[in-house]
C-alpha cells in the first residue's frame, strides 16, 4: 500500500513535474508492478493457507500467482537498474562504466523471465549488478569532489546513501541465491522476496 501511496503522491503533489515522460512512465510502471507483486503475494498466501489447507502434498507446487509475482519482482529490479544505468551514463558519458551494469541488468531480466530454470543465475546477476551500481556510483561521486565543504558534504551523503541502498539490495539478492541453491524445491527462496 505504501508503494501505491508513494506513486500517488509523486503524481498528485507534482514531485515529478519537471521529470520527462519516460521517468513518469517508469514511476507508473514501478507502481503497477509493485501492486501486482503485493496482489499476487496475497493470492498465493490465500491459496496456500485457505484453498489448500491440510493438503500438505500440494504445498510444494508453485502456483501461477507465484510465477507472476516473480516476474513482477524481476521487472521492478530491471527498471530500477536501467534507471541507475542511465544516471551513470548521464553523469560520466563513459560506456565502460555503464555497459557492464546494463549487461548485468539484461542478464537479470532474461534470467527472471526464465525463472524456473535459471533462478541462480538471475539472483547472482542481480547481486553483482547492485554491487557494481554501488561501486560505480561511489567512484563517480568521489571524483566529483570540488573542495567546497558544502558540496563535498553533499557528495559524502550521496555516497553513504548509495552504499546503504546497494548493501540492502545486494544482501537481499545474495540471500535469495543462497536459499535457492540450498532448497530450490521447497521455494523458501521466495520468502525473502516479499
């Protein structure tokens, strides 16, 4: 619900009034995909806890809602990673910084679409991409120092934000990978995605 309210606030209060149509479309797509993610999670939980109550032999079967949920998660990840890739390109105009991130983001979405067979590769690419985004943003921001205290303090705060964001998303992707490798048949790797 908070994701929906954030998107609603973005459009209603004009926070994105200066953003391009592509950015506005991206925010709308992320809001829709996040809503699909939550709705399919609730449907899956209902199916497991209500519809299949007591049918323990059927609990290991992955319902269609789980596949839709996974696809929504990977699409949110891909759109976010593409956004940060474009920001890195805009800041530097260096293909050797943006290209590896874009390639890992593509691997992430391709593996996400073919989730049933390539979950491990998708999770590894997601973790690697998030780590590379974090490292690249920190490197770029560090190179932009001017020696002016206010600017350098702002850059320090942006670096801390990038590290915190990267650490959380990378740890989540790594945890997903570990759970998938440990017990792919039990679907416990899905528990940390929601």
